[in-house]
């Protein structure tokens, strides 16, 4: 009789990243942070690419359990399907003692068993290797020994030509040579994780890089609750390693860092700017702004599966732009990537320099990004060190009085833009979407306008 499992592949990876996170996930799940839209989108993207990978091995038997209560039955059904000689199985479940894995694709061919794990990434990471090693271990311990174990990733060089070709879109790489040496490390690690889970309280783990790498932890709200609002984590000119090192030495705020030795000129400059608590602009940039520097907001999307012919996976698409010049606003909604490129090229040809929010790299004269200007010490926005999104920076510019305004982020705007591509969408709904995107762009232009007011 199969026991209820305690360690899955996601929990195994979570435990490697942080044992406190592992404990909280299993024993205190009500303490986790609210799932961010970005993280939800990553889950959905991974699921979509996993389904697409089925086309590499069409006609398979899908044994995905519909709920946790069906895990045990899924393990039994998988064993039966393998014994019956089923050629391809999607979502094959295996359990050994208290460890469970669900393999994306299993293939039986020429009396050999091939295992395939699908990832939406374009590269192979150490985390993926650990993931595969654990899956291989559980499979072999359960009595199913793969002749090879492959990682299926997105081919970064694939150029889309309709219809999409899964054979070209994916890259298949054998990991067997890399995961075999790791097999002896897995049982001791599982034993340790089980010991952690059975403890009366969570392990004491200091905040550190593991809070965000390789994945953002969903218990940061709990573990970071004692970090001051105005902490050293709001600074730009310190590496993450430096921030944690200083923090654990007792330097929690920029004010405390003023007494610290060994600061670089850039770090000292930033601390001085931060403590003033207000937006700082260099005389050079101030003059350029006073010369009626236009404001530009550019939004982009990086679809994992190319939307247009000639594009590669995750290639950036300019979806919309808004520009304010001489108190006049112009909103541009692009339906094809070339339209956005033409728009920026037109700005370049006019030698029009703009102050902008943009995820695009600052590689031409047409836009001076807020992040690039901060790195060049031409502008400083206190508190932006741990604010990575355009929306967060806009909220900092707006100030507390405006942060309560509900504004969509780039992800939500991208999803609305994607809906516009649906030809079956009613015209009235399309109009409503365009109004929302227009308001979204205007909100960012108004935030940029705060720089002009300083």
C-alpha cells in the first residue's frame, strides 16, 4: 500500500533552496504571500509549453492526476501502462517511499525507456539538473530504470514560420552523465528534509540570496517583516551579496551605513542622495528637461512561443507607446512588431531625445531610460533599489497619495494586448481594452511628468 508522499520534485528543489521555506510550505501554508501575477503567468507559460511538447511524441496516454487525492491512483495507472507496453505516457507518476515525481513524458521504444522533462527556459541550469537527478532517483528506486533522461528546453535560435514546428522549437539534451554522479546525494538530502518537516518549528535561516534565487520565495513577507521600510535593500549601488553581508553585520538602514568603512564613491554618493528623501536630478539632465524633453512610455512583451513569422522565442515585441510633447499626448497601439520598430526609428531620425519608462535597452538616442539615468548618476529616485518593475518606479514618482490607484502591470497590459489579436472579440470589448491601455499609458506619462516638476 502506497503511503501519502511528503516530498515532490518541487518540494525537493524548494528544500535545496531553503529548508525554512520547505517547512513553511508543508506546515504553515497559510503564511505564504499572495501569488503574484508574474508568477502565475510563469506557471501558465510552463503548462502551455509542456502541452506543446506533447507534439514531439504525439498520441500518448495522458495520466495527469486531476487532484492530489488521485496521486496514488496515478502511480498505479502508470505502472500498469508501462507493463502494457504503452509507447508514450504524458504525466507519468512514480513513487518511492515518501517521494513522488510526475514525469512530463515517458517513451518506450526498442525495449528502452526514455524520460523527458520539459522546461520553458532556453538554457539548462543547475536547478534543472538537480530536478532531473531527483526524478531519475525516484524512478529507479520504484523499479523503472530509464535508459536515458532528457531535458526538453526552448531552442533560442528557432525562427518561427507558420505553422509552428515543435521539432525545431525545442532542444532535447541528455542529462544522464550529469545526474548519475548526483544519485548518492539524494537519499541523505531526503532524510534531512523529512527531519526538517517533522520538527516542531521551522529552522532558523537568515534572509539571503536564497530568498529570490533560483526562484522567488513565497514566504518573503514573513521572513522580511523585520526589515525596515527604508533599508539598505532599497539601494542601487550595492550588489545583493553586499547588501546581505552589511545587513547581517547590523547595518540595516542607509543612515547606519554612513558610519561604515570601505564604501565606494558611488555607494557614498547614493547614501547621501537617499537620506535627502527626495528625487534628485543632475544639472545636466535638468537643463535637458527644461529644453522641453518629450516624455515617452514604451511597453513590451516577450512571448515564449513566437506570435509572428520571423521571430524567435522570447523576442521582444513593442506593443504600445505613448509620447507627451508640448503638453500634447499621443497614444500608439501596435498590432505588428514592425510598427513599433518604425515608431522608434522615426524618433531616431528626428534626433528626438526622450525621457522614458521602457524595458528596451538604452542603445540609441531616442530614449533615456530611468534605470540607465540612475546608473549614470544623472537622476536618483530614493527607494528604487529593490523596485524592478516600471509600475513600481512610477508609484515612487507619484508618491503615497497616488499609490492607492489600482494600476495594471506590464504583464496585465500584455495580456490585454494579446486579447486584441482575437478576431472573434466583439468590437465593443476591443474599444474597452483600448481605453484601458490608453489610461495605463497616461498613468506612466503622468509619473514621468513628476520629474519635470522637480
